[in-house]
């Protein structure tokens, strides 16, 4: 398979994916995306095989320095060891080259060739609005950044995620106006179904986060530098993504669950409580929580969780203090330690993105969608006097609530 054949076939398959999306055929879209992934993997194997063939043609024998030593100034001997090189995939070659570029080291040979090829393709695919076009962050590093963000914000972690470049359009089924399932007597014709559909358009919002590293730290080994960048960028990006998943405004940020539910007419998915008027001795009561559970459509109940700010779990008047008539808590510790605990059998997870005092209940895997419209790149800027380097990560990401019936919001009226 040539590069041109691969590009043409992939373009056709992605067009099919978008077609399924527009028709709200998510199962077909997911199946087609798996075919795209299989195609990508096949092409990567072909590229790797070609790279290995080229390496064999140019292969040179390295001098074995294992357990060798050489004299230095007055007979002092320094032992040197040689680690045999292992065959590297193109992704690993790019990752090493990227790390060297970030650290100000020289890139040459095969690394330079791969580095230039990847970023040339990236630059042709997107036009940045920044003065300095960034270089594409390796997939393994990006995966680490996303993983770090998801560790801290379970609501974002549970959301369905896509990587459709550009604008992603998805149909939202809003209501059945006529013809819902009903009982009929013999000879009575069945009413035709009439549906109302909306459209969710995820066209992206700019997400940028900066990490400042001293030149002393920048001199660390590549094996230490990459985990350091993953951790630093992951924490910063995590705050932005995690907060947006819960309460993003939907205009300059992705739309959060709280924002979507509060924006609905009459707020059918919202349960409010006023701690100053609560009939329970604590701020939350049994009826408040069960009312929220009842608002989530039955099809979304399996897989639903409580997403709660840590203070609203363990603080005064929090979930741990909601008691039954005999003074026993409804909140129970999770035996496996996977979650903060359980409430009426549902997992309770701590999520700092949720507004303190508010609580989200629902199925994020089916009701919340995020799309990366443009993959992560990074721009560096040196500051000679301060002897520091700024690493600014940049991406275009969007998200929104696909179905509000998948969620309910318990809103504290004291919360601004």
C-alpha cells in the first residue's frame, strides 16, 4: 500500500464516519472508526518494515565498549559500558527527537528525518493563529497527558471521546412528538412516529497551558524529561478539561453538564435544596437525592454515578452525614476502594470540577461527548536572563451534553 493509496482510503472511511454521525448512527460510526484504526495500524507496520529495511541496508557495526576502559591523565581508569541499541518504531524515534528538540539538543540523522516529516504533515493539516507554529506532541506523551487529566476528573474521564479533526456534528434526539409506543385495539392504525431532532456542533475551543522549566532542570535525561512534562502539563490541562466537563460555559469553553441542565426551560433535570430550610438535620435529605435519581432516564441508570466535589462528600452537611430515621448513613465506604463510596448502590466519585455544593448524578459515558478537533502541539520560548524555558501546549477541544436525560443536578441554592 502506497502513501497515496492509504491517504485516499482513509479519507473515504472518515467521510463514512461523518455520514454515520450526521445520521446519529453511533454504532456504525464506532465500527467504521475501528476500521480506520486498523488501517492506521496496518500502514504503520508497512512504514516500520520499510524503515527496518532501510536500516539494514545502511547498517554499520558499532564498536563494543562493554567492560572496556581507557587511561586518562596519570593512569586513572574510567570504566565505560555500552548498551546495545534496540530496534525503535517510528513513533519512538519521533518521541526521542521531540524530547531533544524541547531540551535544546541537536537532532540529526533518522531522528531529524522523522521529526521533519511528521511536523510537515501536521503543518499542512492545520493553520495556527499563533505567531509560532508548534510541533506535534508525540502520541505517547499526549496519552500520558490525557491520562493524568482523567485521573483527577472522573466526569471528564467517563465522557465519550472522539478525535475527529475539524468540526464534528451529531444529531441530538430531543423528543417524540407523536407516535410513541402505545396500546391499540384491533383494526386501529398505528400512529406514525414524529421526532424532533437537534444538532450538536463541536467546532472547538482553544486550550493552552504553559509549563516553565529552569535550564538546570532542562538538562535532565530524556527518560526523566518526558514523565516530568506529562505530569506538569497533565495537571494543568486536567484543571481546564475537568472544570469544563462540569461547568464549562459552552461559548468560550466546552459546554458542561451543570450549564446544560440549568439552561433548560423549567429546569426539569434540576433538584434544588436550601440548607437553611432543609427539613433534615443535615443539609441534604433522602428525598432530595432520590428525586434526582428519578429524573435520569431508565436506559441511562446502569453506569450512572454521583460526581461530587470532595467538600460535598466529607464536609459538614455532605453526603457522609445524610442519615436514615435510625441515624444510619446512606453513604457507605466502597469495599474495593475504587470510588469514594456508594450511595443507594451507585458509585460516588470525588470530582473537583463540580461546583462546591452541587452534585451531578448520571451516565457520562452516554450523555457527555468531547472531541479533539486539533491535536496537541507545543511551542517553546526561552528567557535568557531568567534561564528558563516556557513550554506552551496548545490544542482545540470541544464538548457538550448529548442528552440531558442522562443527568440530574442537585443544586445548592447557596451556591453563587
